[in-house]
């Protein structure tokens, strides 16, 4: 025996399938939308700012980590280039020694190449020393602005 159902009844739920939609709630006016106190609003703003700052810090950490990784790879590649450059200079020096060996004893040729590198090393050392002496590690502008900031903070405190 079969039971008959009306055509507009959902067989799974047993409810009318074409149920009318619930009425939409009225759109609140500007006067009735926010009945929170000023303290609640300020608290919400503070929480939002705190969350925003945390998110910005996380983003900065992530970006810094990525940039540090790139910088580390670059530094490693430069270190490898330095080692390769050192080997180039070593073999170039040996080549010059062997070329000079055609006209003089090998000991004299090696001494000439060694003296040449000693002159290059001395010139680089003197240039580096002058460059270091020209630096001012005391950071006078930074010291001056820090003193101004400390004086301003003391004035605000009093």
C-alpha cells in the first residue's frame, strides 16, 4: 500500500519543498547600528591595531628570512669566487715563473714573482689603511640626534 504525498512535499524531509523564504531583516539605520560604549570601540580599535601589528611583524620576519637566505646564497657564491680567484692567481704566478725560467734560473724567476706579489700586497695594505683611517666610528650625527632626543624626553617628563 502506498501513501500519497502532495507534489510540493520533499520526500526526504517530509516538508514542503517550496517553503517561503524568511523575511529579510530590516536594514538598521546609522543611529541603531552601534550601541557600544566608547570604551568598547576604543578597545576594539586597540585589538585590531595590535593584530595588524602582529601580522606586519610576521610578514617582516618572513620577508627578512627570505632575504637572509638569498644573501647567504650570494655570500657563499662570493666566497667560492674568492677561492677560485685565489687559485687563478696561484696558477698565473706559476705560469709566469715557468715563462721566466726560459731566460733565467727557476729560483730567480720565483723570487721575481714573489717580489711582484709583495709589492701588490703592500699597495693594497696601504690603501686599506688609509681608507680605515678616513672612517669615523663615533657616528657624530647619530650621537647628536640621540642627545637631542634624550633632552626632549627629559623635557616631556618634567
